[in-house]
C-alpha cells in the first residue's frame, strides 16, 4: 500500500489562549494525498460551537455563518479519521497549535508521525527576527505565506486563513519541499 499523507488546518474564533491552544475551532480543513501528490480525499467543514467570534481576518467566519452552516466538530473529525491510520504522516503548518486544538477538544489522532512544516522550514527560510525577538539567536518561525514565497509557490493572500486553502498551500509546500529534501 502506498504511503499516505494528511495535511490539516483549523481556523478558530480567535478568543482564548494560544499556548496551550484553547480557542474554539470554527473551520476544519484537511487533504489526504499520496506520494505522487494525488489528492485522495479532502474535507472542509464549518464547525459549530463558537458563542462569539473575533474577526481577525477579512475572510473570518461570522457567528451567523457558523450557526447556519456548521456541523459538530466530532462529525468533521470523524470524516477525516475514516481515511487515515497510524501509518499516515500528518502535516500541519504550526502543528503544535492545530494538534493542540484537537487535544483540547478531546479528539485523539491516531498514533501517527506528525511533521510541522513551520518548524522544519526555519533554517530553510532564514527569516530574521524582529522587535523584541531579535535578542534571541536563530531565525523566526516562517508564516505559511513566507514559506510558500521562499519555495516560489504562488498564493492569493486574500484566501489565506481559509482552512482548506491553507491546506492546499501547505500541500504544495510539502511537495516542493520534498524535492529539496526539506520534509
């Protein structure tokens, strides 16, 4: 059986702690693909549960959209899980945040290898730290758009922070990064 890869991304209501992540998931996106990059399955669900929303980005969901179009988080999660097993390699850009959100929601992933494209691309992107962070050695964590730009992947900034679009860009970064030995 061919190796399977899963990219996940979640958007939240923007209210609550970032470390550990204790925000409410409002959109759950994922793409399952094979070694050649062929998409096997994908999901993109608006998720019920938020009682208030901090609209951080222009394309952030409103509370009305969530209540009208949303499904329970465990239903969205189960759709994804029926397609994966412990041999599936899971990718996320800022995996600590996305996996932390699932743990906070008490939704366990299979015991799979998890790869953070953000942390694994720090030395590749070599972005200088700014502000207060300049006091510390090393480079800053690259945003998804910064990694994509470094890999010459065209992005539409207006679509970033949509869970499925972010999964698509992350998948493109993984495939390009694999060619370079990055992931």
